[in-house]
């Protein structure tokens, strides 16, 4: 009988914090920008420059630590991690090894197998490195230090996950917590959330860990899933062939759907850590912790339960609305203004999601106001505009946050409720479409739809389709 194997997975998740300036200097953290324009002597590692800690970084790290049930290290400090790499201008990275800001936490995940707690070993603050840009045409590598010194937290889990499904559930949970705190946008495609996967396999029933490898360069949930499945298969094949799994760092290539070895896995001793001499220890008193705790928002888990009770909406709808903090805020504010939560939910889940996809935008990029959406819902409800006009107006709200009342008035989009004008148009449509009239009278119900369509076209979409339908049946 073939041997069965368990997969054992732990993650190292790097999250870029949403501060306006870097961790140890006043340079901008904004994504993009021409290479080496968000730089100064500190973040480019010039001799004699000194770091000054950004307090907002500690606030965000504290908030994440508390929200993930961690124990806070009330006297913590920074250490130097020494290594040479071209994108690391100082030849060391300021990080935390001996006294990280948070330890021993957990988050609860839910998968098809039920609920489970994934333990967090520790979380520390550190600075990001720069970025190498490889030019294959010239066969050169250039370095951009804009990202150098951008503040990060690294969250290191225990090896508690057993499948790609659990890994994605854990990353989703972390992403929601951090986004709801406003501590990061967690955009994988921009590198503001990055995950390294530590994976080993062992025979089912064994309590001894196998040799683990670490996989880097994973910038989407799809890549993470493929990398886990690929590495599990690779390690099992080696074991079955009687070969050893080597502890090493591997790079995942999403185009080739395979990984290759980068370097043998380092241990802490290889980095010659020592306390950072240019920064004093951070003392976090009880008052500071209480202040951060009191600022905690209502998280997604609580919102899901409240939405189902308060707004009487389904679990699936509540999940879509709470997927992003921005969407949840828009929904709550719109529902409060128009007192029609189901209609507010519908506009956000259908038209908003469609337009986000069409415009390649994320929910956090939404810029329209709840006041304008609530006003549109009221206009449609009062039959001041019909449904097709409402969609047209909403597109303008989505793109330019227009006032729907003013837009409808300026563009003459109000529904025509003048019965005489409507009857006059219907008489003309009936006269111009004898075949459709004959078909309808001959029992073809579909022919009525063609006549309604002709009438709406003649009235430039401003008639009430329901009333057009009624009158047509009466006149025929």
C-alpha cells in the first residue's frame, strides 16, 4: 500500500505599513514614482546618517499584535541583521530578533473542514530593502532605493497549516484584520503583502517534522496555491526515491509553474545579529496599549453577524459587502441615509462590482459618496427615473461622483408620466409595426416585447416600462 503524507506549512508574512513616511526617515512611502526619487542619506545608507523611529509604525504594529491576540513585549528593541546584497545599501537591515514587539498570538480560520486556530510565533518590525530591476536586453541589474526603509511587520506563524486551502484562509484572515485596522492596503500585486512558505512533508501518523524548504517570490493567492502543491509533490518524489530533501530557499516561477533552488537556508547565527546601537529601546506602557485597543474597529467577523441580524441579508451577501472595509462603510452609510438596506446592498454587489471589474479597480479605490447613491435609490424608488436610466446615472456616480438629482435634471432623464404623450407615441408605434401587432393578436406574447422596445426607443428611454406594457395591452 502506498505511503500517505501530511503537509506541514508555516508562513512568514511581510506587510508594508500604510505610513506616509518611511520607518527611520521622512521620505515618502508612496508606491511608484521615478526610481530613486523617494530617497535621502538615511534610507540609502550614507555613512554618518542616523535613523529616527516613526511612532506611527509602532502604533500600527501594536494594533496588529493586539488584533491577533498576541502578547505585547512592553520593552522591545531593534537589532542589526547583517548581510550583503546590492538592494541593501547599509549592508545590514534594522529588524527585531531578541525582543520582537509581539509574540504568542493566534487567528481563527474557517475552511471546508471547519474552524481552526493558527498560532502566531512572533511579529516584528523592520525596514524593507530596495528593489533590483533586471534589464535582460542590456544584461544589467539596476537598483531602485524608493522601497528601501519602507516600514514592514513580519508575522511568523507556527507550522500549523496542513493544506493550501488553510494557507489561503489564514492569509485572507490576516488581510482583513490589517485592512480593517487601516494599517496596510495589503495589495499582493504591489508587494505590500508578501508571503514566504515554509513547507515539509512527513508520513501520516509521524510526529517528527520533515526537512523544510522556504519558497519566495509569491505575489498572488494563485501562485501560493500552485507553489504549495508543486513543492509537496517534489518533496514526496524525493523521499520515495530514497533521496534527501535539502533545507534551502527556493524561488517560485509562476510562468513555468516550478521552483528552483536559490541558496542554502540560513540560520540566525549567519546574520551576526547584534543590538542596533543607534536606536533606544521602545517602552510601551499600559496606557499606550489601552489607547490602541480602544481604537479597534468592528472587524469583519463581527460585521458578518450584525449584517445578517440588523439588515436581514444572507451570509453570501454579507460576505461580499464585508470583503473590503471601504465597501462595508459605503453600505452602512447608504443604508442609514435611504433606509433601504437591501437596495443599497444590491447596487453595491451588482453594478459596483461590475464597474470595478470593467475599470480594473479594487474596492478601496471607490470614491463616490453614500449620499449620492442613497439619492439615486430614492429617485428610482419614486419612479422619477426608470431602471435603465438609473444604471446610466449610477455609472456617472461611480466615475465622477455626480449629484444624481442635478444630473437627471440637466440631461432631461426624468420618466415621462404624461399619459397623453405616451398614448400618442403608442398609437404611432402600433401603426408602424403591423406585423408585430398581428403576431401578438395571434397569440405570440414575445411580440409585445418588441413593441415595448420600439416605444422606449421613441421616448428615448424615459417612459415607465411597466406603464407602457399596461397601455399596450389595453390598446391592442
